[in-house]
C-alpha cells in the first residue's frame, strides 16, 4: 500500500482569520444590534408614513386608476415589510404580505371587493397603534384577518 503525502498550504483567508486585528463574533453581534437599534426611530417613521399613504388612498373608479392604486398599495406594503422586519414586527410583516397577496388577486379579478384591501389597511393601522406589549391583541388582529381571508377565498396554503 502506498501512502501519498503532500504539504498542505495555509490559505490566505485562513491566515487573515488567524491574524490579530479581527473582532470576536459576540462583539460583532453586539455592535450590529446597537447599529440596528439606532435605526428603529427612522423605521417607525417609515412605517407610519406608508400606513398613512395607504389610508389616504381612495377606491379607484377607472381601470387606469385601479392599476395605479394597486401598484402603490403593493409598493407601500413592500416598504412596510422592509422597515418592520429588522425590528421583529412580524405581525405587521404578516399583514403587509397578505396585503400584497390581495393586490395580486385584485389585479387578476375584474370585480374584486375593495373592502378587503381596506380591512388590511385598517389592520395595519391598528397593529401600529397598539402598544408593544399588546401581544394578545396583535395576535387577535392577525388571526381575525386570516379568518376573513379564508372565508372570502377559501383556505390558502
């Protein structure tokens, strides 16, 4: 039996990792959390602004208005997800995601019930207005919204 040996070279990346000057993972995570926390106020402002934009929208009367309104609703819902997700606002993200799903349905259906979008927007308003420790109330809002969607469209997923 022949054994082949070869000299192992240390990669440049391994040398960089082993060299002094880096930071520990724990320190990096702590710094990242601190940096994210600094952005919380701006994110809350963005959430308020986009919910306000959604509330201000009127039901369209023409197909062009419908297309533009749906585009703006979808865009605002995506912004809400972007602003809320880094801060653990899962319920706002859940409702915003459902709102995007409803926009997709509305775009495909000629006689879509616009009230469904209004209920989503009102749910977002309520979730944003509730105090942070109102977990049961937040869960109830999301649960009731999911029930309404399931009744209207049947079970989804």
